[in-house]
């Protein structure tokens, strides 16, 4: 079911793009990621707006007051929060729904790239079965996985000079892993809202702060060990994420400066 | 507490994405198998096993604990008691094990650029090991030292074969290559129209090469110069290497059809024979016919006229992609997605003799 509805169509679109642009899989991944981003653009926009509403609420004086007032009465706090949601017409789940819809798309995109790269015999058999008849798979396979200095089916690394090796960097200097880590860091930092001044327990800010540290490390590690085609997807996705935030006027450039993420003052009702 | 929750979420994400990107381990691709008079040698995921043929008991396993290597290609038994096995793990290694004990004799002291999916070929004191990086590595049999290498092309997944003069290598790039080990050059190459993921097969006199491809064809080539002698159509991709017996070339395709082509002319002698599922492994020539395994987990035997030897086949279970092996009076089959790794069948009756679970 997942294969039929998500992975197979995605894989075929990816391979179709690959065919149309003259058998360059790297460009195909970039264009496909852009395409998916465009398709999910309205969902992203909706999510960003809903997130902003919730963030503004965190800085709202009435909201902060009830947090303090009913800190020890969870039930009453929930009732008061619901009242504020009702009065202001806020749907607290409005930011989750677009994300939930996008999540399978992102996972599907990721899996379709892995499938198209077909790095072992069983993978190749799965790819062959995923391709629709209008794509002449017998002629297309093997896909050209060379892109710039990379083989997209393998982890990336530029060999150290003089045959020097490091056991923890078996493929050489991990250029792409660094680029992925840096762009992930930039995206998280630039799109991170400032913490609210009146709320020292701002959980969103704490979460964002942690994510800006762990996500780059995690994705960098992933790229070190898996096919570099995934890295092309991560970099493209990160850059597009920043562009989309910028176009919506939501990029917080000050976050890149030391001490730039100062709390925003709380607002009254 | 908050920090712990966040770290837990990040770790869960890591596990999820890593699972999506899994590139190795058991089940990520199909196992490789070989056998001698006493034991079967199974390369299955992170381990290589020696299994006693008489009762299916484990003799040894390599390594003792998984060490990042991943083995899919059929291990190769050498005349001097080595077992050669290439790794499809990120180590990109080729290893020599002691056939009797499974202890590592050497690990090739060079690093290929990619995985070893193909079994190597041993000729005299040299090992010819094709790699997924498109290179044929030639190593010293006693130590694994690299003697020379020849970059051929795209991924090389099929074990090479030789007629004593040339070494024949197939590639996913649609070409069959003949390498002259004397000159260390490509003697000829021929485009067969589709990827060739498995080995070629040689006629008994070594003059003709038979190659199955993704072009839905079996192609016969002149081994001396690579000229195409004939091509025969199949209904689906031919994945496994053809099997030659005298004047007959058996092959099967992923459409699930089995063929018996005449070696001189490529005429199919059999009516439509379609067992119960796609076939990726090579047909196995038995004394009185041929045996095939299907993805559906069943084994079928046919006599030379295409008449089933066992009426309904033998249900083995799981999914079977690997080429079966004949070891004395037993047929060895390696299913995936089941609790057992290796099954021995009676080659006469098809009945199951024992199953090996890895323990």
C-alpha cells in the first residue's frame, strides 16, 4: 500500500525527471525536492502561520498570567487555555495537521531516492518492479549515479592527500556531511523564533535550541554513513526551507549573531 | 527531564531515518552459497557460516561477532584450503578464511572503492575480484596483496569465468568484457542491450559465452572475439547466470518462465513452463534434469523434456532469490524472510532433509 501510493509514484517521477534532463541523477534529486517543496508549499505556509499564532500566544500577557496562576492546577489551566483558544479563534492543532500530512511525503521522498539508487541486487529488483512500463527500465538501468565529484549511491568523501587515512573517516574528508550539518544548523537557527521574555520555561525555545545542536550532528552522521544522494536531498531541502521562510518574512538573521536570540518582550492583550 | 525527552525524540528520528536508509545486514539483499564434499558455506548478511552437510549443524561462523562486514556473494573455495569472501559492507574488504576453522587468514591489504557483490575467480596464484566500483582487482592468492587492477566500467556484480585464455566479466553497463590476463587489457567488449547482473556461462569447449540480460534476452557470444552468435527472447529479465549442460542452455527469468535453449541455435525446446513465481537464481543442472527456485519460496525440478519431476514442487518457505547449489545428493537452498537460512533437499525426491537456523 505504502509502496503503491507513495514510493512507486515518487520513484517514477524522480526517474522521469532523470530521463528528461539527460541522465543526471544529482540534478534530478534537486529538481524533485524542489517539486515536492512546491507541492507542499501551501501546507508549509499554513503550518508557519499557525506556528506564529501559537508563538505569539506564548508572549501574550494573559496567557502567561494563567500559566503562573494555575501552575499547580493542571485541570483549571487546561480549561483557561481552551477558553483563550475559543475566544481568539485559535486551533491549537492547526500547526500539527500540515506537518502530519507532509511527514509521509518527506519520508516517501527520502525512500524513493534510496530506491532509485538501488545499491544492491535486492534494491535493483525492487527498483525494476517500481518503475512503470512507460519508462523503459531495461535501457535506463543502471542509473548514472555520478554527480559532480560524488557517486550518489555511496557515502561521500574526498580522499586525503598522500593516501592518508583515518579509521573514523573511511571515505576521506567528508565535505558533504559538513555542508549538510552547516545548512541544517543555519536553517534551524534562522527559522528559530526568539524566546519569550516573560516565559522562562518556554518549551518551544528550549526544544529549538536543542534541535539546532542535535539535528545538524545527526544528519551529518547519517550522510557520513549512507548514500550521498541523500545528502543532496538534505542540502536542497535545507536551502529551500530557508528560502521559503525568507519569502514569508520569517527568517531571523539576528540568530546568527552572538547573543542574537534575545527574548522578545511580552505583549498585552 | 526536558533534555532527556528531546534527546529521545532525536534518537527515535535517527533510528527511523537509519532504518529507511538501511544499506546492509541480513535481508538487505540475498545470500551467497557454495559447498564442498563436507560442508556448505553460506554468506548471509553480517556472517559467513560453515554448515555440515550430513546433518545441517553449524561448524563455524565468521566473524565471531558482527564486525561491520556484509556478505552476499557466494564464498569461493580455493585448492589450497582457503575460503574467499568479499564484503558488501562499508569495509569494502576481501577476506580469506581457513576452510576448516573459519579463522581469518588474511584481509586484503588494500581498499576497494565499493562493495564486493561478485564472487572472485581464482586462476593459479591469482584472485580476480570484480567490484561494484567497476574495477577488476587482481590479488595474490597467498596474501591478498594487490598485483594489478583494471578499471572496466560500471558496477560488476557477476563472478568472472575463464576459458583458460580470457577472463569474461559482465557489467550492469550492458556490456560483456573479455580481459586478457597476459596483457592486462580488455581484449573485446560487446553490448548485449541490457544490464547483466550475474555471471556469463561458458560452453563445455569454452568457445561460446552465454549471457542473460535485462533486455529480455539470452545472448550467445563467440568467446574469442565477442561476436554475437545468436540471441533468444525471454519474457522477462534474465537475472541469474545460464546453466549449460552439453548442447542445452537452461535459463529462467523474473517473469517466472524456465527455458531450455539449444546451444547451437538458441531455439527453445520447452513449452511454456512457468512455476509459481519470479526466478532470479540460476537453474541448477541435476543428473536427470534441472532445478529452479522461485521468489515464492518453492523449488521445482524438470526432466530434460520439461516434465516436472516432483508434481507440485517442494515448498521451502520464505522468498528465494539465490542460486541453489548441488552438494552430493543434496540440493541446498537459501531462503530469505524466514526463520531458517539454509535448507537441504533430497535431489531425487525433493523432500526436505534439514533446515539450518543459524544456531
